[in-house]
């Protein structure tokens, strides 16, 4: 797992630790391998990798966010958001 994945997990863990209890922050992680091939592993491998960074927030199964087989959640979010997210 390359690119920004390591930095993103580190920053998300910091945010979660800082705000989860005090402000009720929830982080919902949906791994996706469609951005630079940064999460090529299985769901179990991704979860194991994330655990090395102390991830305690919700980690869902790997999904696709682009294309005809994009996850329904992302289809909905893209439709509601518009702009470049909607492409």
C-alpha cells in the first residue's frame, strides 16, 4: 500500500482520538483500490494493515466508487454532491 494511504490512516487516527469521545466524531472507512492501486489487498489484509496505525474507527469492506459497479452509497453521494465528485 503506497501513496497517501499511510499518511491518511495516521491523520484519521489522530482525528478520531481527538474528537470521537469529546465531539462524537465517527469515521467510516471504505477502502478502495481505484485510486493509484493503494489498497490492493483483501478486506482482511487491509484491516490488518490499518491496525498497524491504531485504527479503531469503523472499517468496511473494500468497495468501488467509480464505474458501473460502484457501491450504491457512493452513487448516492455523487448524485447529491455534484461537481467533480459527481463525475
